[in-house]
C-alpha cells in the first residue's frame, strides 16, 4: 500500500512534506483537502489529526502529523538521500536551524507577510510596518548562511532547506500582493535584495518532482 498524504494548498508545513517526498522520489497517494470547505476539520480527518491540521501521513495502519515528525519518519524509512545529514554534527546543525526557523523566523517573517497575503493590509498596516526590521533580520541571516555553500547548513539539500523554503516563497508572494508597493519596506524584489536567497530558491525549484509540490491555487491567483 502506498503512503498517503493529506495536505492543503498553500500550507507551508504540508509543502515541506511534499518536497521531502519529491527529493526522496517516494510514490504516494495524494489527498488534497479544501480549507474553504472545512475538509481538514471533518470527523474523519480529526480522527487522524486531532488538532485539525495538515499535513498528515498515513502509512498502512501508522498515522503521523506534524511536519518535523513526518520528515524524521521518512528519513528513517527512506534514508537516501539523507535529510538530517551524514554525521552527528550535521544532524545537530540541521535540527538547530530547523528550530531556529520555527521559533524565530516564522513569526518574524509572517508578521510582515500574512496581512498582505490575506488582504488585511489596511487593517494591519501598523503591524506590517513594525515587522519590517524583524523580517529583514531573519532574511539577512538566511542570506549570510548561503555565503559559502549552496544550501543553508550542509553542501547538499537538507531538512533545514525544506523547512525554510515554503516561508520564503510565501514572503516573496506577499511582496506582489496589492498594497505592498505602498510600503517602503526595502525587502524586495528578492533577487535584488537577497540574491543568494533567490539563487537558493532556484536550486530547490530545479529539483526533479518540484512542480508537483507547488501550491495549486497559486497557479490560479496572483
């Protein structure tokens, strides 16, 4: 029986799992859920993910949610190529980068980008303005990490890259949303302000199977 993945278009955590499966070239049965229809909150889904969150992986009788847990499971079950490094030191550095992103990067960058993404700039303009410095600091950290290597932590793609990439793409999408050009944020366009980060994105987007991971509704809306 093939792996099953329950996910939603535009969910960063779900995108991480799809990217990991593409990197490892693992076949799976895709279950795309509609957030607008509440398909992630049905009794059937709540039995798999009690918090009503995606992604969810089902492998036969085994069910797992939370993207970091799923990536860890996939890396143990399909170890080539490794997502958590080849040495204890690499594993430590990768998990550190993942947790730094989760604890600091997500909140700092999302505080700027989410109001733009969800059309709430007028109501939350002050929040967006206050978030500019924090978002820039986190993006500067990522840019600096790419100064001497093609990926964030190791010479090859790792779980750290998979964790960070969806948020960077959401941030880039936010820069193109209505009203973004009315803010003197100095954060884009990405290739001009953060050229290493833009080149890193391009490397990930060149991976075999990447296109199938791209949020479907992003192809339909700006």
